[in-house]
C-alpha cells in the first residue's frame, strides 16, 4: 500500500503572530474509519501491597525482612491496542483524536501544552513483525506521561526500546504496518522524532516552522539519537562509518519512488507555511489543513478523517486552545475548541460505542468483523456531507453557517488566550457545547 497518510505542522515564533506555538495535523486514514475525540482526566495509580507469590499477575520482589514466605508487589498495568505494559504512578489529563477501534491516538494534547502527532514512515528496516506498541499508542503514552516535548521524546524512545513497535495499523487483516515519526511541541520548542524499528534520531526545533509527511526528514542535524543507531547502520553496510551521517538518506529506501506522494505534500505544506511566515495563526493552520489542491486535505481510499489545530501561548499563565473536527474532511467540518479545565465531563457526542470484550479487535484472530463505530456527531455530519456533495447551492449555505460557528468561537477565545481566564464556568464543557451547536445546525439543514 502506498504511503498516503498524514501531514503534521508546527510553527513557532517568529513565524507565528504573537508569542504562540501553532500545531496542526490532518489524520489521513482509511475512508470508512471513524475518528473520535475523547477527554481522559489525570489519574494516579498506586502499586498494590505485599501478596503471596502468584503466577497470575506480573509481580516484582519486595524486601520482606525476616518473613519466611516470599511476597511480591503487584504493579499497575495499562492495556494498549495489542499489548499490556506497566503503568506509571501518575498520568496527565489528555484530549485525543483517535481511530475508534484502537487505544492510542493519531494526535492530541495534554494539560501542560504538549502536542503530539505521528506519521507513518517506511524505510530499509522491515515494519513487519509481532504485535507490540503502535505509533498511535506511543502518541497517547507520550502525552499521558510527559509534561514537556523533550520528556515526551524520552518516554517514547524508552517504551520503544522496551516493548518495540508493531502490529496492523488498520482495522482489517491487510497487515498494513509501518514505523513512525513524531512531531512534538510544547510552550517553548518542538522536537522531530523519527524511528526505524527500535532505532531513532531526534532534532530540536527552537524557532520558525516545520512540517512532516510520510518520509524521513532528519538529515545531518541530529540533537539526540539511539546510542547504537550508527553502529547498526554500519553493520548493515548502509553507512561506511566515514562520511557525514545523514539519517534520512541512510535509513530511507534505496529508491525514493515509494515516497513521491508524501514528498509532494511535504513541499506543498512547506510552501503554504512560508506564504504566511511571520503571521501564522490558528486560522492559517486550519486553511492549510483544508487545502485540497496540495493533497494535504486528502480524498479517496485514504482521506482526512480527523483534524486538529492547537494554539499554545509561550506564557504558561495563559490557556492553550485545541481545536478538533471529530469528522472527516476539514473543508466540510467545524473546528471546535477545547480548553483544559477542572470539572470537564465525559464528551459523549464524539465518543464511539464501546463493545468491551466482544470487540473484534480484542479477539484472536483479530478483525473478523467490523462493528458500527459511528458516534452521534459523525452520523449527523455524514448526512449533511451528502447534501453538501449533491446540492451545490444548499451545500454552500450550510458550509457558510458552519464557518460562522467556527469563526465566532475563534473570536470569542482570542481575548481569553491573550489575557487569561477570568470566569471559567462557561468554558468547562466548551467542546461539548460547540458540538451540540453544530449538531443543531445539521438538524435544521
């Protein structure tokens, strides 16, 4: 399968208007896939107490002094898409845009202003292998466990080393697999992290703008790396050990034919960022994600099934605003704002049905059937999208109303992002309220 999947962008001062980080991503996935937006509050996980030896649990020896029996401590664990891994004592609050069938996320943000998006990448190292962590699992784990972009690099690379990456990245038996690159930002900088199996390289981005598509993009500026990355490349005769080390050229395919499509989108995205260099805003990023001529807003078997734009002030006293569509095709969707607040409720309207242990993804052999994963907003949006497609004049009026809803929220939040939150009550369920307003528009249409 051709690498037709995702474009991710970040812009930092002085490329942005004001002292803000602007992050954006289109999640380009199979056209029949539902993407949901979920909020997961911060949580604490305490280790279990001393227990007698039992082979039904993952256990760690505990010092028991003079006791004659062996006791151990049960460690908390978390079930990711395919495998279970050790949990950490504390996880941060996160908002995620994720394919409904899996545990991880294509993109999201946490309460500290960290934003992460991943990209599928293919290179010399095979991506086929046993089920392990998906790149999307690593996105969520990075957000849950790191309060800065660089710490997220640590989290992802340590988990990569311990558990590996692997498993089908689509809800079917096609065996569609890939390795991952990640664009990670916080309130002061961004990091580009690219992986090949357990090997990786990372580059710090301290100013300007950066975009990534489905190709390796780190060349000779490598700020951090896997300690054995160069030795491995030399052992495989990909690098002679003498010439300047270029991660992209060494770990990519011998021929670039397979990444021509992603290379085109990368160039188009870079030109669109350059066009607004010095004045990039959240609205600029939304316009880039909506651009169909460039291929960034993807249509066809792979399409932009969900989109995200974040506006993160460099001043930690000011709130970050994260906009999500939760619906396919940003051109026909509303970017709805989310702000981390105390007391946020479960987002029902963009959460897909939960099939629990009966979910075909959780059974082996996997993917023997596909349940209906459409959430409430998706269902209503699907009907309106059909009207927009088939009735030009009527569709244009609906789209204009959608844009007015979006624009009104952006204008309302501008003062809050500039001056801070004074009366927080009306912002607690901001995203859900916007979804309800959007659905009310669809019902009238």
